[in-house]
């Protein structure tokens, strides 16, 4: 596959961004990638409506360098083969979660591309103006870059909510994405701590390691539970079946691995469904035991129908 093919494919997966290439004269009339088609899937969780919104998809090479730092290459290849996936490349989704309660419309994370978010919100029957609250799991660029369009908030009617511990870190060590998207809104944002109830039925649960303040959110309505896991585990096979493998994007790799194992064990033990930001869309699944220290990702099918 040529470099031009790869660039076109990446643009398509991330949402039909314009492909600007120095092409030979005979190729300059190649058609642009199609616009991103929004995707939304809704389930009912007690009195809540929970919708996963596709914000984009991507492919990357050499997944062992991302999900298997320190892993034996032969074992990485074997685990890949057992899961019917190539060991030399991997795909990822970027999935936002929208929760409708009796009096709020809450969006968890904001992805990277505002137009993609708008398209998937439209597929769910909403606009950015309908969102009443934005809740962040953490402040990596792929979770916050949809907050602002220059100096204008993309969700003009939403209260921003984020973990104080997470904001304290990035305020002291600002990334470009933090400076552009969170800093302009931080003064009016609501800052929360581990265990805080954001609103009835939505509780923050610290899951540190991926970032210093990385936080998951437990939804509970009419006795039904679901955990929004953010980036606690970022690959449905490697990070779930081998939670002890270090992940390149975990800022504290030992803490990230320990948190991953703890959260997976809880999900499996309590049989709580979950939504993972980078899981295969629609990103809704269960976690099952898979032997000592290992777990299995079980995509949800019709468990929430009817």
C-alpha cells in the first residue's frame, strides 16, 4: 500500500478530513474522501438513556509498542493470532458517551473533531446546544479537542465538569490541547474528587495511572449499573487479556496496570457492563474472567433490548 493510500484511508477513518497532498499532475483530480457519517446507538439503563457516539476511528502500526511494552514478542504474536487480529497493526475507535437523565443531557468526553461529534449527535436526535453538562474522564487531546472552536465553545450551554486532580496536573504542565480547550473554560468549571456524585445516579470513581487524575464514572438507575471506563483499558484483547502489560500512553505505567487489573476484576466479579472509549464501536461490553489475572471482552448484543 502506498503512502497516498494510507493517507486517504486515515482521512476517511477520522471523518473525511480533506486530503492535501503533493500529487502528480495526473492524480490531482482524485475525489475527496466522503464526509463522516455520524453513528449513535442507544440503550436504556433504568430511567436513563445511554447513547454511544462515534467520534472517529484510526489505524496504527506496531501495536506491541503501544499495548505491549516489555512483552515477549512471541507471546504478543501468539495472543494476536488467538484473537484473529494482526500483530503488526491495530484499529481504534473514539467513542463519546451521552446520558439522558430526567433533567440533563450529559456528554462524557468530547473527542477530537467537532464535525464528527455534531454528526453523531444528529444521528441520536440532538445538537451540541442540547448538551447541558460535559464531563471529562481525563485531559489527553483525543478527549478534549472537541471542546472549543478557536475561542468559541462547541457546547455553548453545557457546564464543564472535570476531576480537580487531573486539572491541577495539566494546569502545571499544560499541553497545547489543554491550553486551547480546557484553560479558557476552567475558571467556570465544576471540579470534582473521587467519590463525588455529579448528579443523582452518576458518581466519579478515581482510576489513576493513565493520567494523574483519570476518572471513571458509575451510572446507576433503578438498580441497573454501567461503568464508563475512559482509557482504563485501551485495547479489547491486549489490555484486557494481559492487563499487566504496560501501555505507552499511561503516564504512570505501574499504576495504570494495577488500576486496569482492579477495574477489570470488579467488572467481571460484579458483572457490570461498561463503555470503553477506545473499544470497538459501539464500545458497550461485559468483562468475563479468562483465567488467573486475565479477562475477556464480551461485546453486548441484545441484553438491553426491550
